[in-house]
C-alpha cells in the first residue's frame, strides 16, 4: 500500500513538473520508489517530456451545433486541399535528437484566424499559421501524421490525407 502511494505521489510530481524542471528518482533498500525535484544521494535524473497543449473549441461554439456544422462546412469548402509537404508518405530518415519539422500547405492559403494543426499518432502536437511546425524528441519508429486546418475557435474545418514516416535515432544500446 505504501509503495503504491509513493508511486502515485511520484507520478503526480512528474505530471506537474514543467518542461525544464529536473526530476529525480530514488529507490531505497526496501524497494520504495521516491520522485522529487531535489537531488538525493543514489538518485537518478529522469527525462520529462514537454507537456502537449492544444486549443479546445470555445463552449459557446460547441453548444450551437447546427450553426457550427453549417459554418464548418462553409469554411472547409473554401479550401481545395491541405497537405503535408514534409515528410513525405513512407519516408524514412535519421534524426539524432528526434526533432522533425513538418511543412504544411493548403490551396488557397490560410484565411485570417485559421491555423494549421499537426497530429502525431492521433495526438495534437502543434499549431501554426506559417505552415512550419517543429516537434522535438520524437521516438524512433514509424509514426502517423495528420494535418488539419482549424478556425479561431479551434474547430477542424478541413483535414488532409494522413502520412506515415519512419524516424531512425541512435541508441545507447547499439
């Protein structure tokens, strides 16, 4: 029971840590795991991934579904296409630090208040109006990327074809 409480406390510490805070893990002689933000003898530094943030639709926009659906159809129809220019579908490449820059294009260009949104393996990872979104520290392996245009309320108005790519990264094991 005590170990599960300690583990739960540690997970809460990890969840609340900022992207730049250091987190330390220590296992005592009885096997109890402790997480803290202060270094301790025999502890190891834990890499904490940055927290992903997304823009959710405004509640008032979601409550008016009929009007919202018509508006989304109208705004989506204004775009012929939205595509991922980089990486290409099926592409494999090396990235030592796991950073990948996604290049997004649409025809016509983005309307005022709209942004491109990239999803990685189904999770939103970034938005931009410039068409260039860099995601840091992506794990090695094959990933699926989605691309969307979202309006000022954060609602997807147009989606492009998903793309699959493979990233190779060096490992300490090989």
